[in-house]
């Protein structure tokens, strides 16, 4: 790999204009395709193979208005008045008539028909039913509903509009993300001491992100791509793109400072640091692509989209960066006498004061056992809240507090009960004649179940043998008791069939979301086992050691557990919720743990390779166990620190978004990277290796012969004849 990347780097440097031109042409073509053929983003949650999805698909054919999205118009009478007074009922009737004319509306059910009037007669609900899913509802239709609701306010009513037709509004790019990128630029400037070098890190990363996002958006006509998938791809593509380029560019500038020819320098940097980038990027891609085995289309697209963004980031680092280096030539060389030049020419610090990184590593390994116990104890303490982890998908209760859908959700919760925000649909079907009688019997059975607040009369579908029963739980859609009720209905299904002759299936948005969360919970441990097993195999091949991969796997598990503990404490328990501006606390987003595991795994391997490869190189050269840990880490601590700060900054820039899916993911990734980089890789790793001594680098001879040598460190470059052949540089 190292030799191949060396050739690629040198070729990109020589043909820098051609390489840059190819990237720009590809970007222009993808933007054109996205603009001409790009479709709408699709935020549907489907769980193929589950009872709820099968029943929902059936209703899509026999009663489309029950399976599609729904909107709610919530009317509240002025203080001291009742919603049933004539002026208000007239205003509500006028709203119903106006909404019925909106595009795509299948049915409008007013309070006179549904009885949706609160016990104190202050509030009423008009239900608007669509035959299509939320992603297919036209904004113009929702505009008609909102204008009709506003018109009713002229009579003195307060109105709010919500329901499942409302949700995420897609990708948001605002001041917080721009500030995050600005902070990343500042870190790059401090790291390199050069605006040109900082720009060289940012430009290919931004171009790579643009290509990745344009490619993803261009696929929307053929593939259902969610707004969350696009945002996650943007977040990861930007973060890893800057990091990967930082690693290669740092090596390039160090070699330039030592007098290496620019063309040969970027080729060597591509072969050494670039090999580690390809390895690290490959692990992230594998982990994210593995999300597709869970069998949830929404998560599959999210994982593959993010994996594609990481792939583009890797390609930008190993091709576009060498090409831009060809434009810069010797101008990237650190100025003589600068800190960067002194670090490169005096790597052991013998001519001056030791770097902060070197002093930190010496402190850590001075008392390695104490360091290991202290770090492990802190991480275990942070991980304790994770034992209370509950998973669910967000609804309008997680929407921004000032939004209309959140107001509607809270009003319904207060006046009707939390279960009205997440009703269950029970599909009954019999093969013994018309289903109306069996449906009525099934409804009576459902009323007896614990946790049921109300059961509405069965509604016939276009299939005579079917009915649909709406069950109102006592608790909200993200409550553990609602989850229990769904399980109880399914457990009672055999008894209902025996006594009524009707099969029952629970469906609706709430049931689908519960099934998504259940499948993700069941997949969590197998997925983690695959990821940890993969890390053990890969790191054993890279470092020819047993201690290094075991230590890396344990450290990775500690990082994940501590990150999930903080997520539970903040988003589920509500610690610092007001300080952080959280609109809602409750169960954690269902797919957050798996996304965190996949992303953090790749980044952990990234930092592990860059940090430990230098230690192994020193060990091979000197054979001094503790000295190799100190001397090897000295070269990498500063770069890993800068890379982690950039990653944390970019992720944190997405935290202020008012998106119930993205906010917790951004928080989890930011704290996860911080914990893994600073507590595990830069502290726990040197301490464990120092404690293990010579045993840290031991590998049974038979295993050493069996395992392939990935040569991530680029040692074969020293033997490759093309490395010794230097071409005269041409600076444009």
C-alpha cells in the first residue's frame, strides 16, 4: 500500500493541474445532476419484516388515509370561554372547509365527528389525513392548513398546527457551523504557524465535502435519502477530511524543513501518513457500511451516505492534497528558525526545551499504574448513567419550544393526555365473513388491557374483512409504558383470535418507531462485537502485537461507554438541559449508539495508528521499552491533539441545530472524540504500554507468520527503488 500511495502522490504532484481539473469537473457534474435530477429528501422510517410495517403496508392499499401522514389543528378558546360556543364552532367549521380543499388531503375529521374536545371544553382538535407519507406531502398543502388556522384566530381562538406531517426541515447551515470551521482554521494556523498551510488543509477538505454532498443529493431520485443522512455526511466529511489532510500535510512540511525535495516529500508523506489515512478511513467506512446489515433502510442510507463522504475525504487527502502541493512547491516549507522548522530538524528536543506533548507523556509514564487506575476510574464513573439508557425516535415533543408543532404537541398533552400524541392503530382481519362484528369484539378486549386510556370504535376499510381500531395509550409515544402496551397487545393477539376469530396487528407511527428502536437495541451488542473483533484483527496485523490491540479495544469500549453515559445524563436525565438549551429530555435517539460506535471506532483507530506507529518505530530501532513510548509519542502528540480539537469543534458546531436527531449525535461525537483522544489515546495508551514494557510488542512467532503485513508505517518505501529516484522540482 505504501509504495502504491507513494507513486500516486508523486504522480498527482507532477500532474497537479490535471488532478485539480478532474476534481472540479466531477464537482460541477454532480452539482448539475443534483440541480437537474435531484429529488426531495425522504425522512420516512420503515422497518421491513416487522408486524407494524406489514400492517401499515396493508392499510396503504385498503385505507390510505389511515396509513399516511396526519396534521393536527389545535384550537383553544379564550380564557373564560368554551370551545363549543357558537362563534368558535363556526370558525372551526370554516377551517375544516378550507382545509378540505388543500392538495393531497384525503379526509378532514372535526371535533363534531371525532369527539376530540377536552374535558374542560377549552380545546378542540381537527384531524387532517393524507394518503401519502410525510416526505411526499407538498409544502403548499401545509401552507393551506396554516393559513386556515390563522384565519380562525380572527374569532379570538388560539391555534397551533402539528402532527406527523411536520418534522425535520432538512440540512441547516448556520452561524454555529461557520464558527466551528473558523475555530478549526484557527487550530490549523496555530498548528502550522502558516496561513498557507492552514488553507492547504481546509481547501481540499471543503472540496471533498462538496463532492460528497453533491453526489449524495444527486442520488435522491433513485434512492430515498433522509435529511439526517445528508447532515451526518456533511458533519463526518468535514471533520475527517480536515484531520486526514492534517496528518499528511504535517509529515510533508516536516520533511520539507529537513531539506527533502518537495515532490519526493509529498510522495513520502502520501506513502507513510497516507497509508495510515487509508487504513483509518477504511475502518470508518467498514463500520458505517456495516449499519446496512441491521435491515432498516433509513439507517442503511445514513450509514452508506456517511461512508461515501468519508471515502471522498480519503481520496481528497491522497490525491487532491498532493496536487495542491504541486501548486505550492517550496512555499509550504516552514520558515528557517520557526518553531515548526525547529521541531522538524530537532525532533528529540535536544537543542532546546521539550515540547508540551513530550512533557505530558513523561508525566503519564512516570507512574503508569496510577495513571491507568485514575483514567479508568474516571471513565467508568462517567459510564455509569449508560446503564439507564432508553432508546426511542424523537417526535414533535422534541421540536423547538417556539415552533407551532411543539405548541400543538404540548397543548394536546395537557388537555387530552400524552397518549393522544401517539395513538396506536390496530388492524383486525377475519376470514369468517364481514369483519365489523369481530372488530367490535376485539375493541372490547383491547379496552381491558393495562395502559389503555381509550379505544375508539372500529373503522371499516375498503376490504370488508378488515377494520382499524384506534387505541389511545395513557402515556406518551416515547414512554416505556407505551412500549409495554404494544407488547401486551401483541401478546394478547392469540387470545383475541381464539375468542373473536380476528387476527390483530399493531401499527401506526408510534408502533413503527417502537419497532425501529427495538431492532436497533437488539443489534447493538452484535454490532459492537463485530466492531471490536475487527479492531483486534486489524491492529494485530498493523502492530504485530497482542497487547496493543487488546488495550485499544478496551480503551475504545471505555470511550463509548463514557460518551453514552454523558448522553444519558444530559439528554435523558436532563442534567445541564437548561444551560445547553435542550427543548426536550427523554429517551436517547435510537440509532445514536450505533452511529457513535461506528464513527468512534474509525477515529479511535485513526489516532491509535498515528500515535502507536511512532512508538513501535522507536522500539524497532532502539529496543528500549519505556524510552520508545516517550520518544515515539513526542512526534505525534501535537498532531493528534490538533486533529482531535478540529474534530470536536466541527461536531460541536452542529450541536446548536434545532434538530432532535442531529443535536444528540453531534454532542455524542464531540464528547466521544474528546474522551477517546485526550483521556484514552494520549493518556491511557502511553501508560499501559509503559506498564507492559517489552511485552507490549510481543507476538507469537506462528501468528506473525500467518498474519499479512499491512505496512501502514511505510517501511517498504526504504527498499523501493522509485523512492530513491528524485526528480528536479518545477515550481509553477
